[in-house]
């Protein structure tokens, strides 16, 4: 698998990234997956021109190509020029688009024009953090992406939490109205939220326990709304479903969820089996009881 790093800090940054990915698909590169888009400071020398200090939007795409590394590099440079980059501009100066070959399977290459793995990738959070969200076990210079990330300051992902319940401890009832919820979700998406975490059962003390059927009745309209809002976006937020029911998690798969967030710590064997057979990534939280029983704490 090939991993390309893309960045833009000039003009409409998000549009440049989207255009670059579309052009990759026309030059013999098959895009399989893409990381979340992350903002980071410009990577500059201490004596760089201050006007160059403009933040980047970055991501990593995973894909395949029948081209040789050198041939693909030539195509990438053509895309950069097509999107307005001046290849003769000073190093570190702002650019509409920058596309680097970061990794190419287990290939090690060192030519006058190209080095793989990219020689500086392990020192750059804007490369390692996106890679972390694609494949944390990837090996670079004898260590995994996860190990490299622990040496850096990772770029955080922003999460918007949607509690579809009238008795939540934080915003109970605030998301019951779908019209108001659509306005809130649209604002979050426009602001670049990375993750939407949607839950329908409160975990506050003495909260009402929901059956899987009741929980799904609350969740499905919201998941349908989210899908309608993001279906045509080039960069979609990840969708996290907050549930302890395997039946609910299974139904939510049809809405393209990416994460399971289980506050019971994957206590239910059926949920473990679902994760093993059909599930995506999971966050297992710890709780002595759900809903919370103060007598057990």
C-alpha cells in the first residue's frame, strides 16, 4: 500500500485538497482510504519570512498505483502545478498544494529525486497523526506509527457529542428537535468537526434504562439526518455510536458508522462477537453500572 501526504496553506485549502484527491484518481493512483483533515502550523526554518507562517490543512491518503515511484512522483508534480503551485518558489514558502510520497509498502528507495520512506515523516505530527488514524501498526524505520506518535505531540481530533435523550446529565433534551439539531450539526460540520458521537441512553445517576428497541427509535432519525448532511462532502466526519447493545450497533452499520463507543467496557459478549465479525473501531469505557447506580460507586 502507498501512503501520500497532502497539505495546503494558501487560498481555499480544503478545496485544494479535494481537487488534488480527484486528480490523483485520474493519474493512475487508486485512492482506498483517506485520513481526517487536520490543521497544523507551517513547518518553517527559524529565519523564514513571517508572512509564510500560515497554518496548513493536512491529510494522508492510502492507495495503490501501477506506476513506478519515479513515474508517480512526476504525476504528482503535474498535479501540484495544475493546482497553482510554483515549483520554483523558495522552500518553505506557502503553497496551494504539496503532495509527498510518504511510504510505499516496505520499499526503501534513495535516489537524487526521491527518498522512501520520506526522510522527515517521523518528525512531522501532520504526517504521523493522520497515518495513526489509517494504520497504527505500519512500520517506519523499524518502529510502528504508534511508537513514532508517542514521541511527538499528536494533533487532536475534535468531537461533537450529540445526546439524543431527555435525561442526559450534560445537555438533556437539547437534541430532541431535529430542526434545531440540524442547525447545530451543520455548524459543526462547517467548522470541520472530525467525529460525531451520537448516543441515546443517559448514564447519569438513576437514569432510565433503555431497551435496544427504544434506543434505536431515538437513534435512527438522527443517523439518517447525519447521513443526509454529509453524503456529498469530500471530507466526512467519522461517526461514533454510543451504545451497549449489539443489535443497535448492527443496525447502525447501515448508516456507515466508524466507531463503537461502549460505556460498559464491552461487557456484553454479543457486542464482542459483533466487533469481531462485523464491527469497526471501538472505544471501551469503564463503568460499574449503566445507568449509574450511586450505591455501586
